[in-house]
C-alpha cells in the first residue's frame, strides 16, 4: 500500500479543481456561442416572418386582380356575343324594310357616343397596362430592396383597382350603347348609318375583348410569379424556424451540461 503525503493530496485536489474549472470555462464559451447563434436565427425568423406576410399579401392581391380580370374578360365576351346576335337581327330587319329612315338625330347621337367611348376605352386600356407594368416592376424591385416603401405598393395597388373599376364602368356604358341600338318590334325604320354604327361597335368591342384577354393573361402570369415568391418565402421561413429550433435545443443541452458541471464543482 502506497502512502500519500498531505502535500501530494493537496496537489491532486488542486489539479482536479483546475480541470473542472477548465471544463466549466469551455462549456460557458460554448453556451455563449450557442446563445449568439440563437439570437441571430431569431432575428432571421423575425425578418422572414415579415417577408412571408408581405408576399402572402401580394399573392392575395394578385389573386384578386386575376379574378377581376377574368370577370371583365367574360363580361366583354358576353357583350360581344350579344352584339353579334343583334347585328344579325339588324341586318335582317334592314333588308326587310329597306334604307328609308327618319331617325337621323338619334343616329348622330349614337355615333357621337360610340366615338367618345372608343376614345375612353383606348385611354383606359393604355392606362391600365402602364399602371400594371409599373406595379409589377416595383414589386420585383421590392423583393430585392426593402427600402422601397410599402405605401408606394399600396398606392399602385389602389391605382390598379381604380383602373379596373373604370373598365367595369366602361363595359357597363358599352352595354348601354348596345341596349340603345337594339332593335325592337316598335322600331319602324333602321338607317344604313345605324348598321354601320353596329359594325363599328362590334369592332370596338372586339378590340376591347382582345385587350381584356391580354390583361387576363398578364394577371395569370403575375399570380404565378406571386405564388412562386410566396412559396419561396414560406420555405425560407420553415427552414429558418427548423434551424432555430435545433439551435435552441443545442443551447438548452449546453446550459444543462454547464449547470451540471457547476454543481459537480461545488460538491467537490
């Protein structure tokens, strides 16, 4: 049996204490690093949560505009079908009653209205196209540059909404024009000018229908782009949340190890 002197026992105890202190220091450093990682990931999750909400809102707006564009396109196609049917009826009646007419003043007013509506429609189509292109450009810039204010996006979205409302009103006005020249049994005579006006209105409505069809296709593309961006934001947030959960679990484990090491050192 080897006898240990008092000096040797003190030296050994001191060595054990130093080792435990070194372990505690190492664990403390690991906890500090893990806490930093958790803080950083928490900031990332917070940022991505805002980003997800932003793109989710864009997706909602894109869906609404797509639905509105489809409604306008369908409405214009219905109007076109009605006008074609009426045009056929006008031709039949005009052939039956000949070319005599006593409604020149009404025809003049209808022609003036049709020409005015043609100008309004052209301007509306141009304005809606410009605003939607500007909004799409700003949205794409916003995705990479958060400095662009949300108020600008809201303003442009409101402008698109108002433009679409104007298109709806124009379609209603065109339907009124259509109703005003619809021949009924009480009409005794239809002039050649009125037949030409019907042809002009048909051409105008065909142009509008084509423009609204293009607008609907654009809205479909915008919706798909918004959907891709929203899905990407969702995936980024899910990934960041998973990383944060893992980092939090690691921090909790390190904290537990540190507390255990401190308790062991204290007991010694």
